[in-house]
């Protein structure tokens, strides 16, 4: 699991190992996270998560941040970033411990597997994570805080509005809906919104969150494809921090999801992906997006752009071409919201 992803057991490394006094390693990812935060390229939330991953000890990290902030040669921007990160750590110590526990659990189960085994692994893990914290299970950088998660959700909602993929006539499908935060946020702005997830615990939590929203439908699916939906049944398809898990299950499953996206979208429909993979190479992601989009017959409008401040997920916006004049075989078939 990467530091920006959604997704508990293992203890935080630190007090028991005597590492509290070790200085923060500023030669690797920790230095990069601090530098990017100081430049405004990385939010304090994501920067803190990366520092935790690099340092693994809350007390030692806090001491190191204090020492760094006191350095006489520290630039004002860097000192400000350090202060914001330290304040965030102080405000959410239990959430920081929780984030590290989830990461430890995920890593412990991350053996090479077949696609089916990988899907089952994700199903099992996310059922466990959502029991620990609904918020942290879908965004580790929320540190289990509903307030932090709501702010990140609002930012993604604003991006979707700028991309012009919402509207009162639009029928929306989200792959990997998790706890239903986007179903709840978007229900009042679209005709219908359907969320699917492979983890029954996620779907159960999402149904409680969206209770009373008549235009929301939540379905547990296999994760293998979108075969439960007819062709040309949606205007917008969303995959918000979900596609990286498809990548882990193999290239064939990724290609299947792109082809399925093209099938279930109506002509002119939009496919928005936020985070394509967790391999840490945006150029490779862009190359894959071009190749997969071409194979599926989709046009790329945005290919890995940085549009968010609170989260570092890259934006991939694809669109299904309009139906050629005179063609009748690709007319929309709306997916019924009735049970």
C-alpha cells in the first residue's frame, strides 16, 4: 500500500526498540516530503504520512521536527511546513498509530498472488480496515479524522465539477466506492449514482452512510469486471484511488476494466481515474493510460495531471467518442435504481 492510498495488528516501531533518539533521515523520502511540502507541492497531511512511513516512530519524529524547526539556517517556508506537520501530528496521534498499523497489516499480506487471490486479499483486508476506522480505510492521510476526510472529499468533488462530469441528468458509477463518501457527496448533483466494491464491510458501511438517499445504489461485486451492468448505461464512471488495486491483480484485469468502462459508458460519457497505480512512476502511468485508452477506444483529455492540494492523486480523464451519425447500436440503456 502506498502512502497516498486508501487502504489492525502490528505495533508501531519505536519505544520498544530504543529508536527514539535517532535523527530523521533527511537524505531520502523524508527530505523530499519536507521539501515538497515547503514548496506547496504536497499537503501537510500527505507529507506527515510519508514521514511516518520513513521514520516509524511518533516520538522520535516529533523530536526530530522540533530540532529541525530550531535550526538557525532553516528557511521560513521550510520552518512553516515543519510547524504545520508537527501540529497535525499533535492533533492526531492515535490516527498516526492507526495509519502505521494498517500499513503493517497490508505489507504483511502482500505476497505475490494470482488475480483471484489478490482480489480476495483486498476483500479480506478492507473488511478489517473499515472495522478499525471507516475514514482511514479509504484515505490513510485522513488519520481516521472525519474532518480531514470530508475536506479531501470536498476537494475531489470540486475537481469533478471543474471537469464537467456531473449534472442533474447524469447517471454515475463509481468503482471501489468504499464507505460511500462520494455517493453521499454527489447524490444531490446527479440523477443517480451507483457504487460498487468487493468488500462487503465497505458496502455495509456505505449503505448506513447513504441511508435515505433514494438515487443511490450500492452493490457488492466480484472485482473482475462490470458485467452486472448493461452496455451504455452510465454517463460518468469514477475510479477514485481504486485502480491501483486493479493493477496489483495484473495487467489483464486492468485492460478488462478499461474495456468494460468503454462498454458501460454511453457515447460522450466520461471516465475519471484518480491515481492509476502505486508504482511511483507517473510517466509509466501516462504511457499505460494512452495505450489502454487507445485499445478501449477512449480519448484522453487529461493524462496524469496534478489537480489536488490535499491529496497527491493524479487525474486521468478519458471520454468515449460521440456516436457517429446514423449509428443506432449504442444508445443509452439506463441502469434501474429499483432493487
